[in-house]
C-alpha cells in the first residue's frame, strides 16, 4: 500500500477548496492507495500523473520503489495545467 504525502502548495490549495470537495479528494486519494495506476493518467511530456476528481484535478508523482504517492498540485481542471 502506498503512503500519501502532500507538498506545501497542495496543502494550501486543498484547504482553499470547499469542505465537500476536500472530503471527496481525500477519499479518492485513500481509494487509490492500493493500486493507483488504473485510476490515473500520465501527463504527456512529463513524469507526473493526473487524477480526476469531478471538475478538479490532482497532479501526482508516484514513486513505486519507495511506495509513495506525492501530491504536487490540486486545482480546477481549467486552471491546473497552466
């Protein structure tokens, strides 16, 4: 099972969101801890992955050798890839 770690940027972005969206993102991250790869897509031209949670996207770095999912950024889908 993978451990989940948040960057400082991701923590700030998460706390700025509404409580219902926060709960949804955290529960989705909890669900992907066992097998993350079927739930995420690789970002083209990058080593990172994206996780879709409704209209929000979570940018992840999955480090398989040390079993960590590192949350880099969280945001609305229209703003996250800029």
